[in-house]
C-alpha cells in the first residue's frame, strides 16, 4: 500500500503546512507549474517525488521533469500531465492516446480548480488537485491525499488551506 500526496500549481510556493503532509506520504506527485525548483527540491529531500512541468515552468524544470509522466504504482496505471482537460473535454494533445490506451488514473493541474470525477466510458478516474500555491485566482489552496493498495484506489481526502498573501 502507498500513501500518495497529490499537488499542483505551487508557483514557487512551499511552506511548513505543505511539508507536514509531505512527511506523512509515501510518495508525492506534482502535476506541474512548479515555479522555482526549490519546491521540488524540498519535497524530494523528504519523500520520493514524481512530477511533470507546467506551462509556467522554465528550462531548468523542463530538463528535470517530463511533459507527461506515465507509470505504474502498485497495480494502477497512472498518467500525469499539466494541461490535460477532463472527461469529455480532454486536451487535443492527449486525446488520441487517452482514448486508445486509457490509464486508471489521469491527473492534471493547470485550472487551479479541484476536480475528481470518473470517466465511465474509459473506466478511469480524473484528478486535478487544484492549486496549493499562493498565486492565482483560487481562494482556497488544495491538495489531494489517497492510497493505492494493489489495484484499489481508496481513502481519498481533500486537504484545504486558506489562501495567504505573503
């Protein structure tokens, strides 16, 4: 069993509130718009990290992280990309592949809107953890936490923080 912390759109922000949850996870997944690599460096010092770059990320982030990250976690096929859309509105960049070879979990960020929904046609779960950074239009900072046990995805929780302007 793996405890996963899923976050996105940090936009160069990392703080002790986020790191408290990082320490409780087995793995951390970042769905892009990292900003400063100090964010992912701080996470990777504590736990294994998988991630992708986002549209605001510079060349350094793009050299460290891929645009798409597809992997197996326990018995679950996972695909993370920053701009991916959602069921019935997948981004043209991923649409053909997602229909041809759907993962079990499809993760993206970008919108700053927390969204978890099934795609019953493709038998996948779409997850967008919202934004945990302090920059953007969102009023609540969010992350997701869940477990993967073999092929089961369980114990999904939303973690919320008030938005702070530092």
